[in-house]
């Protein structure tokens, strides 16, 4: 069958998802005969408040050819070594999920197995002391990972925390330079093809009609095309992830610039703290069945480190996933595709993944149905695996101090997660899969951080004597301490590389 | 109660691989209960076992050196499979181990080829595969560790002389303290928990153990005696069940591949080592001089304190040479999930989950050859094309036909390029390809292909023939 290329691509919605899509498509499809349009309305706010990311974002930026220091200065970005979780397993607990593994395997047996054995014997320090990125994060330090693979300083990765509004602006300039046409306006009507049910065109408030072959729905929670026009359906995951509202507000930084995001568990949800160069993003994600909006806002504001810099921004959402993220000629990217709370900074990664997959399965006018089928299969897997990882944070708790925690602690969880937790608890084995963004190290960090401890020794680790093991663990711990203190402070490093906002 | 004693039933390759691995990695006492007879522990009693590249990982785990194994057992190296007479035309195609060609920027090699083919050019994958080019010219030496040349991308398996290999493994394991006892189990004595406590053996001995491995091939001397020992039969997908083998001495330089030729009711395989040439005929029709097998798996691979490994666990039509690979994977998996006591339902559940995924994916890879054959008008092959398909395989085929991509799942034995090579060998040409291949000028793609081929040809030219290589290593030894 001859290829019949499509010509017009319309992205509905600006914001992070819309402009990431526009920037990536304008770059990757350059040299071909495509026209890329984007509609956004200044009246409709974007959700982006201050975004924390995962290391994959660097590949996205590199692919587009961004200069890292320039990008950081313009988005007022900071470096991120991980996320600190406070009060999750128990009130008073704190652990960091770092971008890097704990220790190193010894005698072919994974580090956490040895640590668990020594911990049971009362002879281990807290597991975070065997992690360089955590020690650096706790000390407020940062440097690029070393290139020498033999160096301990090469064993971690990093991401960014940035102002999502500024990131969208940065991407917009890039995309417009590469020929993307931006239309200002609100969409008031959508026309479908009578026969195929494909979206034909959208109409703006000013009467303009914009037709296209492929529509990318980046309209946020509403899903203007994917749901509003095509009724693709939504899998509701509130039974496992019951939080349904958020309130957000920035404040000024008070204290040193921390190279990590913080998520503090509260009575009926949790509060994020995302440090940027010029301010701190804060937000309270909560479940409206257990706390009123006013109390949630009060809980947020009362713990701010300085005066709020803006009005409170209220958000409502339903955790879950669109049943078909690609339906007919509409591909939903961003919050229109599904909503998973930002507990593990997955939103931008899921956008990035969706863009990559859209390019992999890029359609032509034959609209081969297998493309959407496979795209949806792969995206479903990603969303479900992120979902399970998020549920773990709520479910693996000993907290019984509020009705909210009693619910999540005792709720039935998906079989896939129950199996994973049982396998780790039994013998410290992490169940892993081909697809899914969180690797073993992430699961281990959250299990151990939230008191899901292996009950039994790994029999293969018992060939090493306790005294030999103690010496190895001590030397790993010392090395992490020394390395963590050999690198500059986070703020100094940002200045050193010229990434500070001017 | 910790696992202190492991009893392995069966005296074949599968048993000795497991024995050696467990002797190296655990502190347990290990007994091999040698049941004698022909060695069908992998599934079929081949004289030459053609392995996948995963054999290197297994040997690493066992502390063995490929080169030494080849020298001590008269085995040889392998770079893939030649497939002939699977399509309507009489031509042959090559399925090399590992990747083919090289991507150009973000665009996968198969899409570049599809673009050029779409413009009427005739482009062959094999001409851009290091493995295929080496196999064709008979040149091979294992790539040195740490090399940065294109040779570092070469993946190779082995053609093993099974009898010598088994003896070699046995010597190594025995040196580590593994004990061999003669006799076959006649009865299992269970404890109060429903676990195997002891075996009664036909020599009159009673053998106690904490963990039992059934490596007895299709006889399934332990598994078949356990309660609820069902078998999931896959012969609706894999219709061949008869195999005849004939091996003869051969000192000719062995080809670097197995040749798999489809015939009227099945297929035949020619595979050589330094000392043997074996012909294997696999068919649907009964063969009084042959050996019978049924493709399928037992329902509970790890049940209680008994784990079936090798042919005792599952048999998949030997077309894709997966049986030894399964043993290696089973061993690695068992070590990762090694139980801390006799009853280990959590470990068993995870072991079974992974193993079943793996078996089904590998089964599908074999089924693909039958399902997408091009021998129209031949009754057996017409039936194969009409047969039912597992859902996942139907999706894989439909996706490849649509856009030249492969849908891979957890626990795949074959990666994207194995699937693509076989799809292509079977004459399947995707309708579409990566749109980004259209964004590149044609001459840039052509230049890229030419460069890939030149780099590979140059690398191949720098290698000795396998025969020269093997002779030089003998001299060193």
C-alpha cells in the first residue's frame, strides 16, 4: 500500500504538553511537508505550577538541542537528585527516593539483600547512608555525574525542577522558530466526519474554522477532543488513588537551595515542595471526602516557609486513564490522556513518552488501525505501572491516625502490586517488567523507606561472613560520605555553570 | 528449616548444568540421581545441541569459559540459522543472532530498508548483518572483550557435542563435591505439608532432600508423580511430534550456522561441530525409528519443593533451539528466587509467572514459522497456515505487517531483530514503515547502507576462518 502522508497537524492546547509536542514534532518532522498548528487561549489557565521531573527529560532536551545552562536560566531551574518523602511509612519518617541505586552488589548478590541481613542483625546504618545522591541531597550539594564509569561519582543521575510556565514559553519560542503556527482563541465547536467519525475541524470563538488531518489533544483535564468530541471513556482509579483536589501557591525561598523535591504526607493527602531558583512551588493534594477545601488551604498556607507570592490556585481532578488515548485521528497527550498525581514527578515523563510513541507510530492517511492499537497498549502499560508505584506509597504505611490513612492502608490493591509487595517482603526480590519507567532501585527505595522489609535472608548472600560484610558496608558508607562532601553546594554549582537566571 | 540438601533427578545435560550452578552458588549438599538411559533431558535426544547466544551468560554464571568448553568438547561456534524452503520460492534466508544493520539517527534499520524497497530496490537484511556475513564466509573469532569495533556487536551461540559437554559439566560439578547416585525414583514420600520428604529409588535406597529438581526429560519422574500434575498441550499450534536423528563423524570445518530446511511434513536440520554432523528430521508423521515429543508445558513448573527444569518442564518444537536456553534461564531464576525453606509459595509464584511468560513467548516464535509459511498447495503447510493463533502472536504479526515494528513482552527469549529477521525470511513485507524514513533524502539512506556494509565487510575480512581460529587455539592449549 502506498504511503499517503498527512499534511496538517493541529495541537489543541498550549501548556507543557502542547508546547512539548509542538517543539518535538517541529524538530523531528522537519524536512517533510507538514504544517503544525497550535491553538491556545490566554483565558484558559494551564495547570503547570512548578514542575519536578525525572532524568529522562534530559534526553528530550538534548534531542531538541537545548543548551542546558541556557534552558535552566530561562526556566529558573534547579537540579534534582531525588524526592524526599516525609511522614509516609510513619509520622516522623523521612526517606529519599534518589536517582541512583544503593551501594553495590557484593558476591553477585544485590546490595539491599546484604543491607537487610545486617539490619536484622542490628549492624547496619540507615540505608540512605549507602547512597551518594541521598548524602549529596541531604548536604545540599550537587555536581554533574562523573564520566569515568569507575568513579563513585558516576553512579547517579539527575533531573530538574523548573517553572512549567517558563518551560512552555521556552518551547514555544523554539517551535515557532521552526514553523509552528500559533492561534489564539477558545474552541467552541468540533465537527466530525459523518461517515468515519474522525475529527474534521474545530471552530474558534471568533468564527475561524481550522481543519487538520491529525489532532493532538493537549487540552488538559477536559479532554476537549478525546472525550468531549469522541467520548473515548475513562478508567477511574480513585478506589486506589482517592485524592481528587489540589491547591497550589508559590512562596519565596527561605534557606539554602535544596537539590530535591519534598512530598510530605498530611492528614488527608500530601504537600509538595519544589524549589526553583526564584521561588518555591507548594501544593496540597488531598481527598475531598476527608478534608474541606478551606482546611486543605489552611494546612498548605500554615506550613509555608515564607509569605505566599500569589493567590491560591484550586484544581480538581479524577485519577485514572483515558480508555483510548489514541482514538480515530485524535491522540491525547498530557492530562487529557490521564491523571496521576505528581507524587513521583511522572507527568512530564508521560508526555515525553507519548510524543516518542506518536513519532514511532506516526500515521498516514491510510490510518492503519494497528498503529493506535499498539500505541494504546504501550501507553496503558506505562500508566498502569506508574499507578501501581504510586499506590505503593499510600498503601505501604503503618499510619492509623486519620480516616484517610486507615482507608488507603486497608484498601484492596491491584493483584499486580500485591504480588510485587509479597515477593519483596518474603525475600527482598523485586518483581520487574520490560516496560515501566521505575526500575528496581526505585522500588527498593520506596519499599525500604516505607518499612516494607524483607523477612528472610537471601540464602546466596550467606556465603559472605557477617564481619566481611560489615567491613564492606562501612567502606561503601565512608566512600559515599567523602564523595558527597567533595562536590559544591547546589547554588554554587548552578552559578559555576552559568545556569542562574539573570 | 533452611535448604541444606538438593536432589537432582536425571543424569543428562540439564541435570549437570543445574548441579554445577547450584554447587557454585549455594552452600547446599547436592546429589544427582542418575537415571541412566538416553539423554533427553533437554527435550529431545540430540547429539548436537544448537544454542542461542544466551549460552555465554550461562557459562559466566557457571564459571566456564566458552573457548575452553569448545576446545574440551569438540564443539564449535554458531551465528544463526539458515532457513530454506519455508516460502513459495525456493530461496534461502538467514536469521542471524543479534541486530541487523544500524539505525540512522532515530530511524530503525528495517524502516530504511522498507523505504528503499518501496522504491523498487532489492535490499537484503543479510547483506547488512555481521553475523550473516561471517557465517557466509566461514570467518569467525570471538570478539575480544572491550573492543570498540563493529565486531563488539557480534552475538554468537555454540553447537555443542552433547555427550562431551555433559561429561565436562559432570567433571566440573563432581570436583565441587556433587555426588552421583544410580537409580530411578519409583515412589515419592510426602511430608505433612504435602512436600516431598524422600524418594524411593529402584536400587532400594531412600533418598532424602529439601529441594528436588526434576531434570528427567519427558519421563518427568518426579513431576508426574505429584498431585495435580497437569500438562498444557500446545500441539494445536506446533503440530510436529516426531523426530529422528542421525549423527556421523565429520572432521570437515563446520559451518557457522544450522541449516533448517522445510520438507513436506515438517523440517530437517543440519548442524555440525568439529567432530560430528547431525541431521535431525522433525515431522508430523509417525516414524517407527524416531522419538516422540509433545510441545507443551506442565502446569506447575515449581510445585511445593519440586522444580521441573528442561524437557521435564516444557518442550517447544526444536525449530528455534530454545531448550538449553530455558535451562539457563531456569537456573538463573532459581538462584535469584532461591528459597530459604522447603515451602516457598511466594518464590514459586514469581518463578512460575516468569517462566510461563517466557515459554509462551518462545512458543509463539516457533509458531510464527509454521503459521506464516509460504508453501501453498501442500496439505500439511496449508493446515499450518489455517491453524489457530495465540492472541499475542496474532497481535505481533498484525503489528509487523502494519508498520514493521515488533510488540515485545516481558520475558522474551527473542528480541526485536530475531522477530524481524524471521518475518522477513518468511517473505512478510510491512505495509508501512517509520514516517521519519521519509524525511531523509534517499541518497543519504543509500550511503548509510553502503557504509554499514563496508564497515562490516572490512571487519569480516580481518577475521580468520573458524577452522583457522580453532586450530590456533589448540596450538596455544
